[in-house]
């Protein structure tokens, strides 16, 4: 098998390991582990810190889907995804915005991340909100060094940040985008987080649970909630105090399937996680035996399997609390076999395969020459602790297409952009409905009892990168870091999850480290190959931790395509 040189080693330890989308977030979570906290405490600390350290990609007031597996085998997901305001007119985007999703407050849904972190702590953590928020507050208050991707991202969206003076004040200090190595400070955000901690401390005499409840109330029913809703109403949005006061993220069962003796777990079809399972099962049905890693035959199989799974995402996925998703049918042996049978080994499907089950929706027209406009949002954190608990979370929400709430530093989740403006679409808008989310944490329980939480940013590239890394580890036998750094591809042959929902039939982006003869062979099969650089953040940034019961070691890797790092000890 072809092997790949890595720029970093797989890091290994005997007690605990963490991998996160920024090195300071990994350090924050590791400090919690060293102080005696468990994987949930550490994951919440790192996840909250990511909202400070990657403020162009992740919002403290954004989304934070979480998947947890406890040492005793119990599993659950905390959706960490807000719903549309109750007062949203279902036809508002068709009637007032020409069928488009506008930037600004009207795409805002209930901010779910603070609730998700606090619920995780309440249910399975051991520490206070103040304990896990300390690093995030420090990084916001004292600042941190601007890194390449942050400078690039803010610079690319400088015009959008200028639309709102309060955004420009934070993200364009001194009237320009921050430069590499300059200190980036978010004083208002530090004060908002500190306010939550102060409210927790004021209630501490009632015990840890009372303190966590007070921190939650400070955001969802107190001064911060009033500032958020007053500003949104002033700007013509719909989010109300009632929407915030009654909010709790849904606690739901994982969606899991067996594969070669491993158990692969994802969140529900309110996100794209089940499409990862479907693609994996289609690939297995097609067969990988004898296929060389990143050969044209292999990449063709992967790409066509993903097209089938992402077609079903387009036709069927929605908030299952408000609509029917035929999930058992989509993951059934019969449906997987039908999707696999439709794959032509010699020829790429020219667009998106049609629906095989009842339902489906009209596809948008094909988009022009370029690759899709990328909303560079999302990060990820994976943790496994010394007791065998595992934590997987994918916090998200960018800051250039929605306004900061003045004086708070908070960017309320604009995740409504992942619903379609037309209520008739399976993922169409509706009051109280959750958007169809791209962030999707995952976790594998290996056939020998090991744990592998893993995930990535990257929008529609997420499950594609995750599938490739999963197969690199569990089919090709690569070490975690090699599996992550190996070159990747990504299809765009489906409507984008992000407004304006662009569609690029047949488009396949390929990192240039994949040999020219492989790229040419893919093109000869009908894939419209577009060349990425040797390594690009557009291919995602997979982080993973893998425990090995046979050796007692935990191995962790982090993707150098972004400022991610792993620590083990």
C-alpha cells in the first residue's frame, strides 16, 4: 500500500488524549484532564475556547452538536442546534426576499451552544461552568496571536465585516484585517462569558447544579437574552425572549450501524451524519478489496457512493421532530444495495442520482465555472479520558454574514442559512424547526473495544473527509496522523447546504498530491476534476483520538490543513 510521509507524528499517551481545531483549545482541554476533569469537562472547555480562538468559524452563541459515549457504554447526542423563532412567517423569504436567504438577523435561529455545553456538564461533567470557561475568557480578554487561516478568512470577507460597525470594531481593529502574528482581542465577549460565571458563583451556595442553572439563565433569561432580543427586534428579526427562555437542546439517541465488527455512531438526520453511514455501507457493498489507496478505481468508488448518500440527504433529511425521515429504509440492506447497483464502475454519474424512495425535490440549476462559495465555518474537538469516556463535538457558526450583538461580542447563530427559503423543500424553513446542519460529530467503537471520536469542519466536505479518514484507519491500517494527512478529494455534485445552494454536477476537487495519472483517469471516467493545492483547508481538518485496548495506549492526530493540534499524556 502507498504510504504517506507526515509533517507531524501521531501523539500517544496512557491516560488521556485530546485533538482540537486550534492548539490553544487543545491545551485548554488537556489542562482540564490533567486537573482531574473527565472527557466531557475537557471537551466543553476546548469547545468553548474554539468559539474565541476561531471567531470567524465558530460562535460562542452558535451551534455545538455533541456525541458522548460513557465508560459504561451509554451513548447520547446533545443536538446543540437551535430552532427557528416561533413567530417566523413560513413564507417570509419567498415573499419578501425573492426566494433567497438574506444575510443579517433574519437568518438567526436560537443560539444553542451555551445550552449544549452546560447540559453536557449537568448530565455528565464534574466541573463548574467557571472552571471550563476560564481558558476561553482568558483568550478573549488577553488575546492570542492571529494565525494564517484567521487572517485569510477575515481578509477575504473584509467588505462583509464592514457592513456592521460593531463587527468591524472587533474583526477589523484599526480599520483593517488583522495580520499574521498580531494580537486579536475580544473584550466584549470576555465580559459576556464572565457575566455567566459571576451568576454561577452567586448561586454556588445551592450546589454545582444550581450554579450551572444560573449560568444558563444568565444567557437565556437574563441580561444577555434581553440584549440579544432587543437588538434583533430593532434590526427586523424574529427571535424573542420566549424563544430563548424555553430553549433546551434535544437529547437524542445516536444513530449507529455495524460495519466489519465496528460500531459507527452519528447524530440524527437533523444533521448530515447519517449520510456518512449510508456512504460507508454503499462503499462496503461495492467492495474495496484489491483497490489501491487513492487509485482512480478507489476514488471513483468513494465519490459515487457519496453521491448516492448525499442525494438521499437532499431528498429526505430534515428535522425529524417536525417531519418524517425514512432513516431505517435509507440505511437498510435493500436500499444500500440499490444505490450500489446504480453505480457504474466505468463512468461517473453526471450529476446527482435520483430518489429511490417516495419523496424528493426538484434540483436547482447547475452553477457556473468556479467551485462553490465556501462558508469557512466550524471546528471540532475529540477527547478520550483515563476512565474510558469519549467526547465528540463540532461547534460552528461564522461571523461575517450576521451582525454582532453590540456590547456583548456575541454572534447569534445564523444557521438558518442551511434551511431552504421555500417551506416546501424537505429542509425548508418553518417556525420551531431546526435547520439541516452540516456539522456532525461521530464516534467509532472498534471491534476490539477501542474508541475513536472523530470529526471535521468543512461544510459539505465534512462527511467526505471523515469517510476517507475512517477508511484510511480501519481499512488501510494507517496510523491516525497518516490517515489524516493523506491527500483527499471532495465531490460538489449536489446542491450546497449553504445559501445560495449552488450545484456543480460532476465536479470533483482533488488535492494535487494525488498523481496526475490518477486525476487523468478520473477525468476519463467523466469526473469534472478541479485541482486543489497540494494541501488545502478546503479539504477539511479531521481530528481524531483512537484508544487501543490491546496496548493500553491512546493515539491522537490533528490536521495540519488548519491550526489543529493533538495532545496525549
